[in-house]
């Protein structure tokens, strides 16, 4: 079963599904209390073996509106075409990685000998873009460094951010991949994430959730 974590204020509910061999956290996001009403939802990232996530969308009878990608490394996109086809949703990705879905060299899957591709995204996202999910306002924060098109999705009223592989509990994303850059990642974390309120819950691409305040105080890799 996924862990269900109704955010404070209960505007938005986030359910985490750690999928595949890398336990990539893929998320189901929807307005709290409206799950039985065909309410709009997003799927954020689609890793290997996304069946449990798809089943959950059906169980709650949600109406999926988009599959949003925090970035396009293989473990976050291996299930993209399965999810988009089964749920009938468009795929949204930051413009800097628009070409990565179709290119196993860029999405790093070629490096492990199991090429992953997905059809091109339907929509490109850019920094600062405002998104709406069932009346809840979200903002796209470009947080590159782990990869050039990494984004975080921020919902101010619920004090939560889905940070992809930029920031983890007690760690940060790897920066030894092609296209990664350590100083860019540190800058993204300091300028885009550590500037959010301390009580903002961080839902990372791997591992448990944390808060901005805890990471600012104790993350050994990027100091506030
Ligand atoms: Zn990654
Ligand atoms: Zn990852």
C-alpha cells in the first residue's frame, strides 16, 4: 500500500509509490476529500512497473489530467508510455529535457544496457509557470543541477514541494552524471528550495519525505 500523507490544511493529498529497482518515488496528487468525485489528479513521474499507481487512480476514480516529470532519467520515465496510454494523459516536461524521452543516451538508460524510450511530451514547462489542479495553485520551480531540466512542483497553501532528485532527506541528487553540475544544483537548492517556508514538506524522488527547515539545518551536502 502507498503511504497516504494528507498535507496540513488538507488542500492536497500526496501518495507516494516507490517503484522499481531504484525505489523511485512516483506520486499521485489530488485535492483532499474529493477522491470519489472524479476529481482531477496528477501523476508525477512514472518509474518501472507503475501498475500499483495506475490501480490506485482507478480505485479512487480520479480523473487524471497530466503525467508531470520532475526530470527524465530512466528510473523516472520507464513507465511513461504505459501510464499515459492506460490513463490517457498528456506528458509534461521541462523544456530543457524535452528531447530526452526519446534518447537513451541522454536519459542514461543506454549506460546500463536497457534502453528506455518514451514518445515525446505533449507540453513543455518553464520556470515560474503557474499550474492549477482542481482549484489548487501550483508553481513550477526550475531546479537544475542533477539534470538540466529538473523541476520542483510547489503548492504554497499546503506547504509542500515535490522536488524530484534535487533534494533528499539528508542528501542531494547525484551530480556525476552527464548533464549534471554540482554548483548548479547547490544554487538551485539554496535559491529555489531553501527559500521556501521552513515547514514545507519535501517529497523527494527517492527515500522518505523531509522538510525544508530540517534540510537547511542539517543537510551535510548543501548548507543554508
Ligand atoms: Zn535522476
Ligand atoms: Zn531518480
